[in-house]
């Protein structure tokens, strides 16, 4: 794959300076770039780092310095860079079919779907057009998978799960383990509460590697359209997550939690059972949300959490506390 | 599957009101119920939500309102609901055998055990009666698995592991990775301490999806009878966990920790190496337990943790700290 | 496997007392030892526990008490114990080849490499001498794996990953899921930023079970030589980790973080995107490191973190805060 500076500028509807015939053969990162690669600079500092790093071409707002390098000039350098990432992305090509997989005769698989070696598809499963199932994936009985969804290697999709279209599930994800529900009997033993619900993953969801999403006790655990989930996130039974949320790695969401739309939830956050979280809520990393309602548009931080601005004042105060106490102990 | 109101009331040894012939075809959740489903209400508020949600039948202590719906009246509505969950649970039926799995000729597999396609069973393994091994599971050499145990897809059970009867292991669990033990040599390199012990999982344990339980350096890592472990929990080498504990998701238990019986350990808790925890200990979510003894019957919270009631006072005080300091800065 | 006291003492260049012909048949742990096993004692207390536990032989600095047991006397009892762990470790023996695996004809596999049943090796993969790939592993296209590396069951190694020699990867690890990168479009939907970089795992790295290491947006995510990573650790896109670091379980390292050499990072730590961490840095468990530079040789603790000694004073002060405030409310 390659593209000239002139061609790339045209694609981005941008101007260019320097050698329009310069051939770009790949994408660099600020700390790792070679002389045939393009990079973007969001400002002067990164522009200078890019030049120093020896890149071939810089997508930038302007020339922060004379460099002799070809430049692509645009008001949205990051957007230009994202375009380039897409341009240079290798699109794996598969032959449709499932010749080295184990597919139950009662499963219904679209003729252009790809089921790679070692995958196991149970009875009653319906797999839509253009779906790719990587090796080692197990699809339990009666699972429905929408068009263009990709499930990476060694995922487990439990029975009755419903997955929408264009969903991207990374390796090792387990969807459909039992919800964690027990009651203590009179002899102090934990007795299992049967978990007979399912999981609905809506269109355009992305789920990171080794996440776990439990089936509902009854009803459904739901992940809404366009929500993006990072690696190693835990989603408990009967959780309802809305649309277009960002949930960063290693966060845990307790049973029956309700989350609205367009929230940003940081990494390693814990949300206790039955919390109700509105739209556009921001939760800082490592926060612990205890049973309560978080109103739409609010920000929260800390364990246990408080509104973000209040928690910042609390933290600043605790940092001054040793000195403050000393003064009073005189 | 279906049951009438009258039949269900009889099973629960409960009274009913309304149409005893009404046919129940499933279980609802408070936020997701249809007109042929049963639901339970723990009190007035949930009773009204259930009615509003359009359920068919309510299991309840009493009619909190005239509804025209069939009611099942019992002092233990939740118990009735749990009975219904069991009644409506689909029990997967498998054909015994292992025709599409890879089973070493030196493994000993009960004739009624089920080993599903793509599972790999190594030499010296002993698999008891009624065991179900899902696709993609790897059972290492000399592993012993007791009767009626179920191991879900893509688990890894390392060599020499001993698993009891009626154990339920969800997908993606890794039992038997090496304990995390190294020493720094004179050149600053980390040298591995061989990890040659094993893991014993006792009867009636449940282990959540993508958990990791490491083998002991020497001796055994032990999870005691009836202990229930949620998803993504880490249990390090040489840990000894007693009976009937509840360990919530994403908790990490450090090397050589000892835990008694009937404890409740919240989510995302960290327990440092060598802690000793008694019976009936409660640890709040996200707590960090540092090396020490926690006496039986005590409760703990915070990172680093303190006794629960003390930590609540500390947290309340820190929340008032900014205002407190301001007063003194006048 | 067995060794006499006299033979073991010779191997350790140590003295022995008691029956030199006593046959040692295994290794015990302090809480689990039998009469034909050896154990080590780091001091008087453990020596007495070892004697009480009924071990056969003790490796110790000196006889803290008359016991009648054979003793091996050395200035480094732990070193002697580690030698014994290596001596008694079972070394699995495999037949080279890949007869029950699915190996693409365009993959290049060393003749003495072992690819166990159910593994899938994609096109363009290069597998070095002595490599062992356990069942259920998926190796994506164009992955390179150096000599003597071992990849345990059900790992996923994404396309273009480069893995060095003598690397040990435990079960369920996912290397090469997409980095977590999105931008919000004008309609509030999250759009994916293509992730087209790769991952480089250098020589002698160990990676714990169910870890996740994401591919770079562009360039490489790097784990340096000799670094040891515990279970369930998350490493985001474009992270650069140096040599000989210890990273304890359930820690999460955010995008583009740079870590030097010989650091010790505790369990459940979170490191925010773009942090830069020097050499020989210590980070206490459950700490939250926010964007900033941590200088070489420093120690840090808390969420959000402060230098360790300062945080200890802050914590001590907050513990005294309720009493302190009460005094002033009189």
C-alpha cells in the first residue's frame, strides 16, 4: 500500500507543500517513525518531535519551522491521520465457509460468513451475512449474530445471546456466564439462584479482550448501540447500558446497574449493584460508585465517589492535612 | 415449559388469589416482563412496578392493591421466585462421549461424561461421572475431576489440578498458571522460582468467567467447599480459601493468603500477600487489605483498609475537611 | 525423582547434619509438608513451624533446636529451596510436530517445535526452535516467535506480533486486540480509530494468565527484555515497557505510557495515559498514577498517588482526623 503526498492531500481536501510526488508507505508514531512514513502534529512541540524523529511527511495545521519535508496542511491534522490509519489498515481476506470448524447441522449460517478452523457453532445458531468467527470461538445454542459482526479467537458466546450487526468482539471475551447470585441457606451454605435470562449486544458495539458479560437472572443484560468497552471489563447480570458510552479497561459494573447514553467511565471503576447513571456522566478512573443515582451531565471521582469538583477539594485538603495538624499540635 | 397458578401455588405450599388456571410461561424481571410471565414483589413499591410493567402473575406477601391479576401469596416471595427460575431453567441435554474431542488414550473418562468438540484431554486425566467439558477446554496431564462437575468453554486446567464434584467453572478460567515468583539476580535480572505445586478445588465451588487461580510454589493452592467466586478474580499461589465464601468480581488475592469460612469479599478488593482472614469477615468493595490478621466476624473497608465503622467516620471527616480548614484559615 | 541429603548438600555446596542417606522425594510448604519432603526455614520461627509440620529435611542457616531431623546448613536457605524446586519440577516431554493442529502451509515451523492439538497457526507465521504451542492457541498471520518460547493453552496472538526467545505466556492471554481509540462524531456516536500497529514482546518476558496487551495505533506496543507480568494485567496501545520490571496482577497501564527498567508495580495499580515512569520506580498496590513523570528511584502510593512517604503521612493524618475534628467541635 502506498499513496503520494498529492493524492493524500486531495483525499483530505487539504493543501500540501513540498514534494507532491513523495511516496508514503506507512504510518509512524511520534516515538517510532521512518523516512517513508506519515505522521501528524497537533501543535509546535509535536511538529518538532516529528521532524526530529525522521518522518517523511507531516500532517499539520502549519509549518512551525522550515524543514524541507513535504507537509499536508489542514485544520484537522488528527482527522487526516485517522484517514491514513484506515488507508493503510490491512483488511484480512477470508474464504467464506466453515470447512475446518464444527458447525451443528441445525445452525443457519449465511453463505458468505466465515467460520475459521476450530470454532464450534451449536444448534439453533443463526449467523448473518459477512460475519467472521475466528478460531476457537464457541457459539452456544440459539445464539443470533447480525451482519458484518466479527468475533475474535477463543471467545465464548453463551446460549440465547443476541448480538447485533457490525459488532466487534476481541479475543477471549466470555458473554453469557451465569450471573453471580446466591442465597445462604440455614446451614450457612451458598445456594445458587438459577440464571436463566440472556444478553443483548446491540449494533456497532465493541467489546475488548477478556471482558465478561453475565446473563440476566431473568430478562436480559443489555449493551446499547455504539457503546465501546475496553479490555477486562466486568458487566454483571441485568445491567442495562445505553448508547455510545465509553467504558475503559478493568471497570466492573454491578448487578442491575442502569447507565444512560454518551457516558465516559474511566478505568478500574467499580459501580455497585442497582446504581442508576444518567446520560453524559463522567466517572474518573478507580472511582467507586455506591448505590445511588448519578444525574445526567455530572462528573464523579473517588472511592467512595463524590462529585468531581468536591472530590478535588477533598483530596487537596487531605494532602495539606499533615501540615495543618502539626500546626495545631504546637 | 409452563405451569398454572394453582400448580405453582401448590409447589410453593402457598395460597393463590384470582385465576388458578392462568398459565405461566416464563419469568420476568421488574424492568422487563410480559403478560404470561411471573414476577415477585418484595414490598409495596415493587408490587406496583410489577403491576405497571404488565406481568401476568405476582408472587407477593399480600395484595398491596386491587389488580385483577392472579397472585401467589407467601411469606417468602423471593424463595418462590427462585423456585420458578429453577423450574423454567433449560437443562441442556448432551450425548455422552467425546467423538469430536481429542482425548489421550491414557485418560480415564466415565462412560456418561460428555466431552464436547474441540476439547483436549491430556494423559493421566481422570474424569468422573456426569461431567460436562465444553468446547475448547484444555485439561492438562493428571488432572482429576469429580462427578457432575461442569467446565465451560475455553477453560485451561493445568497439570495435576484436583477438582471436586458438582464444581461449576465458567468460560475462560485459567487454573494452574505458574505462581508469580521471581528473585533478582546480581545483574538486576528477574530469575524464575519454579512453581511445582498444584491446585485443589473442593466440592460445590463455582468459579466465574476469566478467573485465574495459580498453582502453588510447592504444596497446593486451595479453594474450599461451597465457595463462590465471581468473574475476573485473581487467586495467587499457595492461597488457602475456606468454605462458603463469596468473592465478588475483579478481586485479587495475594500469595499465601489464608481465608476462613463464610466471608463476603466485595468487588475489586486487593488482599496483600500473607494476610490471614478469619471466618465471617466482611470486606467492602475496592478495599486494600495489607499484611495482617483480620479477626473472625469483623468488617473492613478502604484502601488501605480500616475496620468498617472507623473508616466510615474517617471518610465522613475527610468530606468535611475542606470546610473545616477554611474556617481555620479565617 | 529423589535425592539424598548428602547429594543435595553437595549440589548446594553446603554442610549437612544428621542422616546423609535420607531420601528426599519432594518439596513441602510451611503449611503442607510430609515426612519425605524438604523445606527451608528463613529463621527460628519458620524452623519451629517446619519441625512441627513434620517435614523430613530442613534447609536452614543453623539448627535453632535439637530435632533429630537431617539439616542442610547454608547461608542462603531460600536459594537452596529454589534449587530444590527446579530439581523436582516435572519437565513435560512432547513429541515435535503438529499432527492434530491446523497449520497453514505458508507457516514456517522449526522441525523441533511442538504444536499441540487444536492450535491454529495462520499464514506467514514463523515459529522458532524448541517452541511449544499448547492446545487452543491461535497464532495470527505473520507472527514471529523466537526459540524456546512457550505459549500456554487458549492464548490469542494477533497478526504481526513479534515474540522473542524464551518467552513464557500463560493461558488465556490476548495479545494484539485493537487499542481502545475512538472519536465522537458530530452526532455523538463513537467512531473507531483504526489500530494498525503491532506488539513486540522481547526475550525472557513472562506474561500471566488472561492478560491483555493491545496493538499500537501505529508503531509498536513493547514489553522489554526480562519483564515479568502477573495475571489479568492490561497493557494499552503504544505502551513502552523497559527491562526486568515486575508488574503484579490486575494492574492497568494506559495508552502511550513509558516505563523504564527494574520497576516494581504492585497489584491493581492504574497508570493513566501518557505517564512517563523512570527506572527502579516502586508503585504500591492500588495506586492511581495520573499523567506526569515519575523520576527514577522514587516510590509512590495512593489514588491519586503521592510520593510514598508523603502518602503514609497523609493516611496516618486522615486516620486521626475524626478525633482531631471532635476536639475542635467542643
